[in-house]
C-alpha cells in the first residue's frame, strides 16, 4: 500500500509509515488543539519535502492571518506557492437564505475545489473546517451525502485529504455533528489539557496504527509527536 507521509515528526511511524494514499482523514479537536497548524504543516511539508502539490482550503479564517501565523515557524510558504506546489483558497458561503441554497452553493464551491485539484495535480488537500459547513446544513443526512459525494470524487483523483472538525469539551467526541467520522477513512484526535497536548490515531482504515495516546508539542518548527511516550486517557480533561 502506498502511503502519504505527513512529515510531522514522530507521527508517520504511528501509522506504519503514513496515511494510506487516497484516504480521507478527519483531524478533530477542540479550540486551540492545533488543527489548523496540523493541516497547513501537512500541505507545506508535502510541497517542501516531497514535491507533492497541495491545496489548503479555509472556511472560517482569513487566509492572510493563517499565512502570517505560519511564518512564526519559518515556513517559506510563498516560495512553495511560486513553485506551484501549494495553493490556498477561501471558501465563502455568504450566509445563504435557506438549506436548498446552501446545498447548491456548496456543490458549486466543491466543484471549484475539484477543478483546482485537477489543475494543480494536487496530491494533498485540507479543508479547515467541516464544522463551518455543517452549521449551514440542518439535516445530518444532507451533510453526509454532500461529504460522501465530494470525498468519492477526490479518491478518483488519488488525492489524500484532511478534514478538520471542531469538537465539544467532551473528550469522547470525534466531531461536531457526529457525521464527519463516518465519511472518513481515518480519525486523528487532538487534545489540549493545559499545559499538555496529545494526539490519538483513533481510526485509520487499511493500516496498522498505534492504539496509544502520545504527547504532542508545538515548537519552533511546528507540530511534533513523541511516539515512544504515552499519555493516560484519564489525564485528558
């Protein structure tokens, strides 16, 4: 099985070398757990270290702010963009009037993303976050159908995708709407119990992976995992 390396120190060895190519993986966690950093680092590492083009799609945050924040890790994002190895895009739903309009607008935006994936020949995609989409879609069945259709098309393009999702304060929760984990091939959960951070590969279809929770750190180069160390479930709040 071909694998896509995240390039995040210590993480790939927890997943037998990386994420199975073509998979859709949910990265879940509460506020401040590092989901956006995780997603951008996955795209940036792919461009810089593996020459794999990637697209980072934001639904909630100003893209300039994201890029500015990432410069604190000394990531030369502009260089990767100029080399056509990395692209950022802001998806805007505008506050639609009704759910039918939401569905139509979402399909249009997702088609735009698919077109960008084809044009860039992207191998990596991050959508940050699915929670923002779910806010506009009242019926879970509608959200699930949209995500299924979209992720299936990405698999046809052999694109390995990360979908970030916000969780509540309950550590057992894996998503905001209870839908995201069911349309994905994997779930990576991030936790933050100040001052400690941790990561748990909850699910990764088609691959052997660690069943333990591991310390996660944010340093001067971004995220890193300590694969040899373990965190007790009881210590996570």
